[in-house]
């Protein structure tokens, strides 16, 4: 019985670590020109995240965060 509890506890701990370190895929929402740069806005599970890129480049359709 102790062995089963130990294995179960290890499995739960492993899954929690995987959840904490998992990347979130953010989807492109909009863009804005700022001088010679472009600011790309993304929806990351309800939170807005922005990256700045060269103004001549296209914003990626999704990013990992």
C-alpha cells in the first residue's frame, strides 16, 4: 500500500511540474506601427501580450510563451 501511495504522489508531482512549465500558445490579435517598428498583440488565454518586431516584417500568427 505504501508503494502505491508513493507512486501516486510521484505521478501527481510530475504532472504538476509539467503543467507549470508548459508553453502557452498565443494567437495573433492585432498590430500597431510605432516609428520603424511594429507592435504585435496576442491573446494568451485571455491575457494580452505584445512583442516588437521590425516594421517591415509580418507578425507571426501565433507565438509560444
